[in-house]
């Protein structure tokens, strides 16, 4: 830190080291600490280790930048993101902090000069990429230098099952072994208990104090509707609740991004596509327009979002199911950064469950890896299917408990409690149909059997002779789809993707078939929260285009070699 500058600022005749509050104001320009920052800063400054779990935008960097100035020596900041590292160093230098970075963008001479500065104690903060930190030469240099602390940013990168896994992060436990007296602070915005435990174990942070900030975003209203005709439902949502406002619509595939953006445009929405397959210049232009103009709706794959800092995004919509609650939270978290009311809206249907489960089953990677993905998906499905408060469920996943039966007053289920029905009987019929047809068919055919339809396929397989044929004629088709979706989401049936999505019974099915388990299910409510109750249904008997496409696929796959 430039002490002369501080002396001037503080006009103190007897130079005493500045306090945290003073530095907060003079260097960072903030009038007060936010949330847990103050406690974290003093804990680290006093030499303690910490694990900090704070949502994106919560103010994590201050938690190590300030102790770096308060403690003598240089703070080493491990960060995997080169661009972010350079931005931070530039901003710190502007504020008069002696900061530098070491990464692959520097030439030999620049590296030498930074290393010299470190050895001579001329740096407050040094940002390094993890692979560089682990080089023997760098570790030697650290032993010759005075170190204030180690900050490990994006600490979830140690998690082998996370989407940001960096093998070099696994070696960071060396820091604790070689420099046991130097305090360490690990930071992340990924807060599920599994990842948290992994960070603690791999970085040897067993004695660290854990600081968990609330992940609640009270101004975001969560709504998950049953998918009927997702595009039309989305259009109505935008027109009725967010006409002329900025928003993001997430889709799974590039093709769907392009199609949805084009379609919204024909309906008068100022929509622009964004995905990694587009030309770089066009993509950059769309991002810039979204940031600068009012009321642009970006339709995007999850490639869109990193580095977007637009405070007045009024809604984030999902036309496809994300892979996990972490993904859902991160994506919806881009809404309402300004604290004003914002919507997180998602359309969810049978096709989503099948598609995501299928992607996991057919993905490369070992059984353990797939099991982790399945667990993550199941947690998200639980959020989609719950009849209780979505916020409570979401925060519960991140380890925040609000008490059972909590009503947040700002999610669809709290605002308009869903109707439920006793679906035990229907569930048993559905599972019987799976069993009687040999666990070789998908939901489409099973529903035909239950409803007693006379299709070619039913005749061909002789399924009209089965006891289950027509036993579900009193329940309509969309309710049956809902039943199958919930059975899959709840783990009572699972699609075998090696057998083209044929539904099979699970261990849990037995209890249900025996009548030991009761199930309450949500009623099909595609128009929840919508003021107009009329839903224009697609031509295919109430199937959404996505479900219809999926059914076409299932139909062509339905024949499994006997
Ligand atoms: P994170 O790394 O957790 O995503 P940052 O450290 O980038 O968050 O901080 C997010 C934003 O919040 C930055 O613009 C930062 O200047 C601001 N900020 C951080 N701490 C405070 C504070 N105590 N008061 C006001 N603004 C703050
Ligand atoms: Zn709620």
C-alpha cells in the first residue's frame, strides 16, 4: 500500500496503521461492510483460516483484499480465471494498491520483475494461476518471501464432480503443508454441502471457520409452470408481466435458441440469440446491445451469463430444465441484481425429465460420476415437483434452513398453493402397466394402454388382452403424463436409455405396488399465475412441441428386440 498516500488521507500526525474501516472507505470507496465481510476480514487479519460461501456479487474479493493490506507481507491469490485476475489487478492499482499477477500472458522479463518485487516485499497482492503456484521455483520463491495470507478463489474447482474441476487445485493442500503459519481463505459461490465438504477435505481446512452468507434473493419470485406449449406460455408471460423489459431466456440447444429468438421476434419481442456456435462478432454485438439498450430479451444457452453485469434484468426464463440446482440458482440469480422485483420463470414437463436423465445415462464418465449427476438432477426435480415453498427448498439445498412450512410469500406455491390430489391409485395403475407390458415401453404407449386406446401397436403386442388395458380411462391424457413425470421425478420409475427410454420399475416401486406408500400429486396447472386461463394447445392432442418431438422419437424407438 502506498503509505504516503494514506498518511495524507488520514492527516494523522503520529502515523498509526490504518484500520479496516478506514481502508474500506479510502481504498475501496465503501461506507460500510456488507453482510459477513467484517467478521471475515477480522478473522483472517488475526491469522485464522476461513471458508467463505457467498453468492456471486456478494463481495468476496474484499474479504481477502482488505486483510492483505492490514497484514504485513504479500497476499497470494490463487485464481483460475486469467481475465478476472487482470481486471482485479488493474482496479486495485488504480486505488493505489501494489498489486500484480503472474500468468501465461507475461514474458520472461515481466515475470522476473514481478518475482523481484515479491522477494523485496514490494507487493500487497499477487494473483497467480494455480499451475504456476505449484512450480518448485515458485514455491522456493515463496519461502524466501514474507507472506500475508493465501486466498484460494473459486475454491469449488477442487471438486472432481463439479463442472469447474481443475486438477491443479487438488495440489493446493501443499500450501498448508509447507506454510502452516500463513492464514488461508478459500472462497466460492457454490455452496451445496457436498462441495463444501470436498473443499474442506481437499484443502485441509478442517480447522477453518466457515462463513455462510445467505443465498436468499428475496426480490426474485420463483415460478415453475407445467409445460404445455412452452413457447406460447413464455410469450404470454413476457407480454403480461414484462412487456418491454430486459430478460434472459435459457434453452438447452443452439438450435432451439435460434428458433425461439426468431419466433419471439415475429411476435413483437425484441429478442436476440446468443450461443457459442455464433460468429464472435455477432455474439459480442448482441451482448453489448443487451447491456446498453433497454428491453432486450436475450435467448441463450448457458454460454451466456459469465461476466454479464446488468442490474435491471427483470426476468430469467427457462424453457428447458437445467442440470442442477446450482445451475438454476446461478442462472436465475442474474435477475434483479438492482434489488427490484424480478421473476425466475420455468416451464417444466415430462420431456425435460426424460431428456436430462437420458443425457446423464448416455454421458461418458464412470458410474460414480453419473450417480453424482443423478443426485443433483433429483434435487432439482424435487424443487420442480414440490407443492411447498420453492425458496425454502432452494435455500435448504444450500444448507440454509428456514423452518418447515415456511411461507416466503414470493414464489408461485406460496402465492397460490397448488391443488393436490391423492394419486396413489393412479400411480399403482401406472406401475402395473409398466410391469404387465414387460418394462419395455415408454410413457406414450403405457398411457395408450391405460386409457384403453386401440392403436396398431397395442394390437400387435396384444396389450389389449392385459388386465391393465383401459383401467385408467377415467383419467385424461395430460394428467397421465403428469403422473408418469412425477413417478420418474420421485424415483418410482426410471427410463432405461440403453433400451430407448423404456420405463422400468425401481426398488421404490415395490412399496407403491403393495399399497404401502401414499402419493399426493400436484394437479396439472399450466396456467398458474397467468391471468388469462386459456391455453392454446398444440395440434398434437395437448402435447407441447418438445413433448411431441420426444414422443415421435420414442415411437420410433419403441420396438425393442424381444
Ligand atoms: P463476488 O466476488 O462475491 O462475486 P465482488 O467481490 O466482485 O463479488 O463484489 C461485487 C460488487 O459488490 C463489486 O462491485 C464490489 O465493489 C461491491 N461491494 C463489495 N463489498 C461492498 C461493500 N461493503 N459495500 C458496497 N459495495 C460492495
Ligand atoms: Zn415460497
